[in-house]
C-alpha cells in the first residue's frame, strides 16, 4: 500500500527544473502585465519639457506633478465623470448578476419544459447577433435611450457567455436531490434560489460580478454611441475624448483662464497618462477581493462543464 502511494506521489511530483521554468514563465507574464502600468505612471510624473525633448522614458530625467495638479484643477469634471462611472458600474453589476444568474439557474434545470428552446436562444447570440445598426435603432428610436444613463447600462446587462457559465456551474454544483427535497417541503422556486442556491454559489456570483464590473468600468463605446450630453460622460468616455482630442478639456476650462492660456498650461501627454492611472487604480484595488471566488468559479465551470 505504501509503495503504491509512493508511486502515485512520484507521478504527481514536479521536477525542480520544471518548477523553476514555470516560475520564471509566470514571473515574466506578471511583468508583462505590470510593467505597462508602471510605465504609464512614470510618464504621468514626467515633466512636459522632458517628454518633448527626450520622449517617453521608463526613468524620467525630470520629475513633475504638473499632470496631477492639472487634474486637481479639473476636479469638478473628473468627479462628475467618476460619479457616472461608479453609478453605472454598481447598478449594471447588481442588475446584471441578478438577471444572469437567475437565467442560468433556470436553464440548468433539466425538468424545465422550455430548457432546450431557451438554451438555443441564448447560444445563438454567442455566434452572431443583429449588428450595431439594429442595436442602435432599437436603443435610440424604440427604447429612447439616447442621452440617458440607462444607455450605458442596459446594452451590457446580459451576456450569453456569462449565462452559459452560470448554467454549467449550477448544473454541476447544485444536486437535483436538494432541489427536489425543497420542493417536497413546499418551497417555491424563488425561495429555493434565494435560500439554497445563492448561499452555496458565491464563486459564480463573484465571477459574473467581476466580469460585469470590468466590462462596465472599462466601457466607453456606449457613450460614444448614445451620449451627447457631457454631463453623462463616464470616466472612460472622458479619457477617450482626451485621447482623441486633448482640446476637450481646453474647450471646457474651469479655472477662469482664457482658452489660449489654458492650452499653454495643459500638460498634454502627462494628462492622458494621469487620467489612465486614475481609471486603473479603483478596479485594480477591487480585484483582490474577488480573486478567491473568481478563480474557484472559473475552475468549477471549466473542469466539470
């Protein structure tokens, strides 16, 4: 018995060289992800004169906080855009998680009569959809979402990919016997979902929540399609406007300066990078809190699905 266990243990061992190779690969991959963010931050604290003379450098020759001081001068615009981003992200994530998980749970029940039909209805949009023009016409002409905060929320609420993840998770994790026992005790489907399914499904809720949170926080495309009112610009839409045309802030000065004075004072390149850092930090700080459940949810769906 001991010999058999030792044999299995040997088979499961990773050679030191292989382990070292994997560690080096993962360190390199981590650096590939982290270094661009560090590089953007270093550019944001580089003086505009240094950027003009020497270009982008990982270690600035002249440090300057002008970009962040400039953003502080535009705090009203930044806070307004940040408020829109936070509201859209929170509302979209909460509503999206609720709709996606309930839909996935319904499709995971084999006894549901419309299971096959609705599964096809969910699966087909993963392959192709009606296109941008049809979506635009429906959202603007039919639903009247132009210049509405709901135009930033509703189009991204439910994804077929997320629904399939939920369906796989619920089908492989929630035993039918538990559901049947609850039905015998007289529990409704809503009670079963709220009191039995939700408490043991934290990984999939965190996974879908993180997908939606990232999607809403990083989205700027919906704003470019449906939003003309600058008061409804999200932080990402504001960054996109600045990236396309740095004159956006120059044309909306809040410091009481003339347009030409304002343009002369703007640290153009540094301002772009500083706003990118402002956008990255909140979502980067939120990720570690979801990581445990996020990995668990993806693993269960991938291995058993």
